[in-house]
C-alpha cells in the first residue's frame, strides 16, 4: 500500500515541487489548492514526470474548508501517513508599521492553518502509532529578517509549535520535522514587494531587506531541492527535528547562533549601508551589497 501524503499549498513553488516529487517517489499524493481551476501547471508538471497528484480544494485559512477537504481525503484514502504543512503567506513591514490585522492574517494562514490540518490527521496517526508531520517553516523562524515582522513572528511561532508537537508526539512514534528553507525560487517573492514605510523613519530597513533578496534571488534554490529534503525527512531511518536548506539557510541560522545578542544589536545599529553590508558579510559569509 503506498504512503498517503497530503501537501498543502500545492499549487505553486515549494508545495508544487513537494507534491510532484513525493508522487515520483511512489506516494499517493493529495495536493490541496484553493482553486483547482488554477492548478494546470501542477497537473502538467506531474504528467511530465509520469505521476499523478489528486487535487483537493482546501483553504487552510478557513475551518470549514479544512474540515471538508480533509474529510474528502480520509474518505478516499482511508488514512493519512504524511502531512506536509506548506501553505503560507508573507508580509513586509517593520513592527511599528505592521497593523494588528496584518499579523492576524499572516498568523491565521501560517500558524493556524497548520493547527487546523494536524487536528484531522493526528487521531489516526496516534491510533496507528506512526506517521509524519512536516512543517515548512523558514530561516526567518530562527533569524529575525529585517522589515518582515508579521512573517518573522509567524515562523517563530511555527518553530515553537513544531517543537511542542514533536515533544508531545514522541511517545506515539509520530515523526515531526521542521524544514527551514532559505531563498528558494517561488512566486511568493514576486508578490511580496510591499514596503509600507508610513513613518518615513525606516528607509534603510526596507532598502536592506530588499538588497538581501536582490542578492539571494539570482542564486535561489530550485524548489525540487527542498522537495528532496522533505522526502529525506519522511523516509530516513535516522530522522532529525530540523532540516535547513536553500541559499543562505545554513549561513544565516548558524551565523546568528554564533552571535551574541549585543553583536546582533550592533548589526542593527549600523548607520551607513556600507558598514551594515560589511558587518553582515562578516557575520554570515553572504555579500548582499547591491550590484553596480
């Protein structure tokens, strides 16, 4: 019997790659999408590889949509062996300029979406005493990326939830994995160009954030590399809690872990751009200076 895997947010980027890659590895894959009519690229990509992905209409931001979608999957497949919580949204803003509504919207998808989905698969996994839940987080779940406060807050929350979940499920033999990609080729970056800057006080912050992505996007990792990491996480005989991947991932997480809090604040206090770029490269080994 094939492994039954559910991948949320399967219509683009990392989620699409994960769904197709797991199907190519022999999984019976259900890819959740908000609008099946817009999943033509997902279906074409699967067909090109000689595999199939079953589409399920599901919006992780809505309780009833998750209940209905997961019920259809369980009715069709009988069980879920692997849940990959990939669906997510981003939002740019410094803390002062992000509205409470923005935080709530991002948390509703990135955190509550995970909670909604796991509630439907955990009873069966606990009964069988096996299964795997993969939460696609981000490097910003452990590295407070500049001027992305709502997104950073949501991914730090995903990290905490995942650690809690792994601890709670250890007695039941259920695996939990946190996948933390750095810069990966995705439509999310093209959509995520907001820079509120309502106060005018944070010009440097938004500029440095965009310079970071301008440096990373040309070197962005193919999403299928993240998909391979997910497959490793669910299939390895030596599972780990965390899997870091993609451009800048290990450098940023390990670099921040080496820094004292005073050093971190000194980086933030850099007044001139050149000084900031120098300190950033020294701390993380990444050159984010704008190209000439």
